[in-house]
C-alpha cells in the first residue's frame, strides 16, 4: 500500500493486513556528468515499491536528502547533516509506531558510509525505545552489489558507474545523458581531504560505458528479491539486520 495515496479509513483497514512500513532514503547528489541528481532516490523508491507490492508492506514517502561527504563539493550535491538525518529517522519511526506500525525497514539508496552508520545508530536507539518494534537498516545498493556481482564487468564499480547507470537506463532512460569517462577516485587511505574534487574530479566510481538497460533490469530484480527476503525476515525474526554488513 502506498501510504501517500490512501485515505484515513484505508490506513486503518491496512493495519489489519500489515504492520510493516518500508521507508526509502535517497539523496540529491551528483552522479557524474550523465546521471540525474535524484539517482539514489529513483532506485530506492522503485525497489521499495516493488518489495511493498510483493510483501503487502506499506510504502512510506521517501526522504529525498542524505548525508553526502565525498561528493559535497561537486556541483549539485545538496545534503543534510548527521544530526538532521538521525532526527528524521527517529521522528518518522516513532510516529509510524504511534500510528500502529511495528516492523520498520529503513532502506537506503544512498550508500555513503557516514549516512548508513547514522541510520544504524538511530535504529539502535529506536530498538531500545519502542517495545515490540523490529527494525532493519539496509543499503539496498550493497545488497544488490553483492548478490548481482556476477553481472558486473567493471572492476570496483560503485558510484555512477556500470551498476547505477544500468539501473537508471532500466528505470528512466530519458534521464540518462550519454555517459561519463571511467574513473576511480584517489582518496588517501586514512587522511581526510579538504579538496575532494582534486581526488575525484568527475564524480564517477567505475565504468559507466559497460552499462545496459538489460543489466539494469536484472540488477533491479535482484535488489527487489533481496529486500523481499529482508522484509519477511524482519516480520518473522524481529531482530535488527543490516548494521554488521556495512563496509
Ligand atoms: Zn548513487
């Protein structure tokens, strides 16, 4: 059930069928010279929508901003801080709980490390606060990247590369403007850098030229299957998942 489209009585009736809500988290972030700023949001909303359809869970409206560190100086990246993301996650889950939901899947399309750890941190606090709640924090991107590894040709493919370009080609090809040169950033191992553009000028991590819509369709399906499994596990097990899987 898509929550933003239903009425008050439909919400009430819907709780009789499912008390699970899937909340997608996206970003407004550069994705090279060829993909739209909404790339993460576009992917996560579609994965969550299909998973909600298959599991009968409720789909919440997406949070379209995230915590973006390494791309923050690239034109077009507009993000929020960790305190804001944490507060948003806490408030949304608490209010859905007050409105009768008991299982919560916080699904991120943006795979930034700080962003994901902030969601995990909020999830841990919510587990302590809300009796009977089960919570999952998961990067649908990492799940799909792992499960779909055999389909990907480019080495170390990540941001705006073969995978994401394929998925946007499958979802909204009119938003893809050609391609960008292959690129792998050169950030130092441990030192934090002020001039992020110097280490990552093009904002691509991987090789978008290997992308295809067909690959994107298959990767999307893998992401949906993985999320369906996670939602079922969440509904049956009632334990947090996701936190240990972050890189
Ligand atoms: Zn992305």
